């Protein structure tokens, strides 16, 4: 399942990178995908909309076993 999620992220990554950000896959377990938003995405007010309406929607369309996608942060940093 992780490989399938990674393929989706790799396909949408160029669009995120065009805005100066990036997505790192952190973990896939029990239907939950954890990603780290970096670069311009880190702290961007629109990042949660991008996460839910863009990234999560794309992943769930291709990997229906996924129930949710959430952003995680580095220790001491807000997502």
C-alpha cells in the first residue's frame, strides 16, 4: 500500500513544487497516511486545504483503503 501512496504523491508533487513546497511521505498504517509539508507549504494558510482537498482526495481515489491523510511536523514545529 505504501508504494501505491508514494506513486500518487510523486504524480502530484510537481504541482506542489511549482508553488515552492514539497510533500514527504512519513508513514502509512491502518488506513492513515502521514505526510510532512515542507518548503513554502510549511505554515502556509492554505496548506490544510491543499492537504484535504488535493492530496487526500488524490490518494483516496487511487488507494481506497486509505481513510485519512494528515500532516505531521518536525519536533517543535507546527505543521
